[in-house]
C-alpha cells in the first residue's frame, strides 16, 4: 500500500496519515498544487520525484 510505503520513507520527518494521503492523491490525480499550513511539504515528493507546490508557502 502506497501510504504505508510513504510513511516509512519519510519516517524521520515524520509523515502522518493525512500527509501521506495528500501525496497519494497528488500522485493519482497528477495535481501538484496543494494548500496547507504544514511546512513538511517542501520535503515530500510524489512518485518520480515530483515536487508539491504549496500555494500558502509565501505566507508561512
């Protein structure tokens, strides 16, 4: 299961279920723009090393 795999990969960040779910949703929909107050998304990557773009990043 991809969520468990991601949580193991990012165990040192740590990645919780909500974080992993958002990364999986981005992978499945090919959407890379997200809206979150969580700064960890600068670290997370989708399959194929895709970056997620946090639209709130300039305000954090």
